[in-house]
């Protein structure tokens, strides 16, 4: 391939990658293949002659993609995030083109110096103490980009071992390194990552797991007990790996308790924050870092949650000389004239060479900025909170550990085998992917928000799959779901005639799904008897001096409305509502019609209803008194007054053409949820009422607008009624009054609306 072809094929590959990421929801997240599938699709040996790149490119979809687990999918919830981003991909494209090997400063000065710079940027962004930064005057500390957090743990364990052996030999110079090494013992929580155990195996040191507390956190008292026991047995404590964001449940060890103990015992304290460390760019999450000043080293993976693709692990140490003493080898061919004056990263790591990883991190930090990364992380945490609420809403499930960051653990109540079977079914479906872990003997499913593309709709879809699959699993175990089945209200009333209902509508703000249901400052209720309605209206009427309606009513004379003072927020008399909600324009209020005993009720939040109900009740009370007296005089039975709905339409005494249209619309109503309808011109209409009703009203508006433009007159009662409904439907967003210029111009001056 020459440069000309590379330019063409390179652009094609960029397009392919962009299309892949944009359309990743369409792909099965977990592959449906068996081990060895790929060998059946490709030859046993490399081709003797070169092939055209188009043929190679075609095999991506034929051979590679069928076996890919799509980590960037919003339905990938296994492990931890492994994010990428376009700036990161472009940075690595450049790094691969340069392809320098940055083992010393001289081998590529830009590679070394950019790495030390971006590590200072990142260290400051997460709030590290100054002694961890390269730029701090007199500091021996600094940062380095390692390949993985596992490698960082191993590097720091080896550095801690070197310091322990050096210190022990100062006291006992005749003892060999191997003998001292055999007595060394390190510690970590029982929730620590498996890489800590692996580091101990490779470093040939003993490793002690310490039981975590009820919050899965390693505490100081348990560490002290373990150290005391090991010292009594002739062992030498030298290393502690504390975890901020454990693999199982994202739990946090207590650095404020562990740090002083390590300092007193002269133990190396390494902090593994592989996943949660990225979240420390948000100040609200740095509470978990309290005590970080006691640490000798810390590492986390920007390749997990900071939009930088793998591999990229950020590691800082307070004293880089410990690394030099551990890894320092200087053959003549690696020396240069600035040796000792500049950083040579070959002394900070196990391998000699290193890639130009700093480029992609630099690109991301500059393109997104700290605020852009904060926004993405906060959104992931918000979605995790939403999913947690979904799980808690189903009593078949339990959450055995507190949710932190973007990780939730949950399980089916009962035997571990049920949760295990649930997870196997979910993964085999290919629709989503998650992995298990064991928490205090319980088999749980780890569910992580792993993609910046994940939305609330994605979570709703995944939760529906989980619930449906759980039902199948429980049925296989002969367990009937304890979730209550929804029963229509009409059916409930048939079984219990005295049953009454009340309703508060919608969520607001950041409240949980079980918070009081308030709609933009509006309270609405439905009752099956008149007594509660009347009592409620009487109480509100007594408080009317504190309440000013912000709209004209069809139930009273409105000619003097312009004299009324500005309406007070309804939150002054109702439940407490955030000011941002209570002061919203009435035009943004949306109240949903609902099905009640087979009949559709239209709910309106205007306080005018209080007057309507009260006036109507007073009138009916008078009628009932007269009727009762008549019955008593004639000896006939006395009957109760009829029930009524709180519908604005049904309580209004509208006559003429408008009234006829509305009555026809009421007769045609059907029980459907709020949705969308269109008029004859295809204009989308909001269906507070049913689509047929909304379309009828819109057609009436249009026809009357046309009649008025032709100079036609209208009855005064139609005019007044129409004005009221015109305003009402504009308030609810059913129509846009700005579309009806002739109607607006038709108003009398005292009735004219502000457009």
C-alpha cells in the first residue's frame, strides 16, 4: 500500500469506525459464537502473495464482527467502562504514525515531556496533593502512564519490597535479601482486585486478605489486628493495597484510618482507584479520597471512564527514587548527555520501551475539557441512580450493597442458583451483557453504566428484559411472582362499592420515583363521592384571600380581570414546590386525562373549579332541600344528589355551536394515554383530550377564524365561550394561539390577549 491508497483507505476506515459507533445499538452486544469459530473462516497459513485491501476490509464484517463483544454498546453492562472517543482515536492514530519508543528522554523528548505535563494536568484535576506532581519545586514525586492498573500495583509492590529490604538490611546487614523477602507480608481487603494477589505471587511475598466491614470497606482496626498477629509470628509487614472503588461493588476503603497505621508501621500504601479515580474530576466525589496524603502511590485508569481508549493507566508516586532503586539498569547504549537531568521513564516501569500514550490523553483533555468529562461522568451516575430505582421498585429483587458511582449490584431474592440462571439467560440472549461477583457469600449481578451513549430509554429497555427473564426463571423454580398485577379501577369498584380514589400527578425535579406527585404546582384529585369534593372546595374558598387565579373563568364575569393583582404562586397554599417549578408559565402546564371507572375525566388545575364546585353544590343543595320537602309532603322516597366529575367541559354551561361541538367530542371520547394526533394539514397536536376531540377543536378554531375573516358575526355566548376554550387549550399546549391572527385581532380591547 502506497501513500495514495493509504489516503483513500484511511478515510474509508474512519467512516467505517464512525458508522460502527453511531449504529452500535443495532448490533448484538454479546456474540453468538463457539470457541474456534474463527479458524473455520480463515486459512491455516498466511497468504504467500499479498491481497488487495478491499478483500481484507470485507473480512471485517464476515470474520471479526461476529465474534466481537461490543464494549461501546449502551447495552454492555459487564466489568467496567472501557470508553473511547474520537479525539482519543485521532491521538493514537498520530502516535501510531510517529511510532516512537520513549524509554529515555533522548529517545523522544516530546514523548517524555508531554507525558510528564499531562500527568500533572490530570493530577491537579482529581485534587492530588502537590508532592505527587512533577512541577512542584523540590518534589521527588510525579506521574507516569502505565499499561494497566494491574501493572501499577505490581510496580508499587516491588518498590515497597525494595524499600523494606533496604530498611531491614540497615538494621541487620548480614541477612540476605532472599531471607528478608521470605518474611515480607502485604495486605489488602477481601474485596480487592485479583491483580493484587497476582502481584504477590510474582513478587514472591505473602499476601494477607483482611475481612471488610458491613459496607465492604477495609477498616483500621482489622488491619491493626492482622499486623499484630504477623509480627508475633516473625513476619515483616511492608505493603498495603487500599482500594477506592472495589471491583465487586465499588466500595471504598477508609484511607483516613489506614493511612496513619501504614505511616507508623513504615508500610508502603498504594491506592488502587482503577475505576472510581476518574470520577474524582468531580469535586463531589472526592470525599472518598480523604486520607490520600498518607499514600505513597495511587493509580487509576483514564481508559475506563475518561474517554481515553485502552491502554492508559495514570500512576503517581511521592518518591520516584524508590522506583529508580527497583528498576534502574543503565547499559552504555541507553545513556545520554542529559542522563540524570531529565526523566527517563524506563526507570519507572517494568518494560524498557513505552508508546506515545500521552498524545491521546492530551487530545481528550483539550477537546473535552474538565467540564466536559465531569458532565459525562455525572450523567452516568444519574443513570445508575435511575436503574437502582427500577430495581428497588420490583420486590422480587434485592440490592445487597450500596450503589456507588455507576455500578449497581442486584440479585433475585432466594437461592443463588436463581440469580445465576437469570444471568446466563440474559447473556445468552445477546441483548445485553453483565457479569457476576460474590458479595459476602451471595451471588450477585454487577450492572455498570459503561457507555457515554447510554440513555434512560436504553436502561428502560434493559430492565424490561431483566424483569421478563426473571419471571421465566422464577416460573421454572415454581415461584409465583409477588408483584401485584394491575387491576382496572372499574373491577375494583365492582368488588368494593365503597372504594374511593385520589391522585397526585407526575414527578418533579430530582425527586425519587416514590416522591409526592406534583404537576408544576397543580394539584388534582378525583373522588367517587361529592362530600369530599365539596368539603375541599369550601376550605379552599375560605382561603381565597391568599389565592388569585391567573386566568379568566367561564364561571364568572371577567370584565374586571385587568384590575386583579399579579397571581401568587399556587405553592403558597399547596404542598411545597421548588420555585423553578412553581413560577413556570401556565402555558407549559400539561395535565393528563385518565381513565376512571370506564369514563374519561379531564383534570384542570385552575382554582376557578373551587368556585364552580361550590356554586354548583349550593344550587344543588337548594334543589335537594326543595325536592326533599316535596317528597316528604307526598310520602315518596328521598334520593341522594347525583355524583359529578371535575371536568371543565362537563361543568361548563356552554350553548350554541361551540357547545354542540364539545358535546359531540365528549360522546366520542375513548380511554387512551396522552399521545400525538394530527389535524388535516398534518400539524401535530397534543392530546390532553382524545385525538378526535383535539382535532375537532382545532377544526372549529380554523373554521371560526375563516368565518371572522369574511366578516361573519357570532353570538355573544359563542364568542365568550370560545375565548375561554381558546385560552384554555393554548395554556395546555393543544393549540398555538399565534397561528390564529384573525381571532386575536377580533377580540375587544379589554379581552385581547398579549401575543
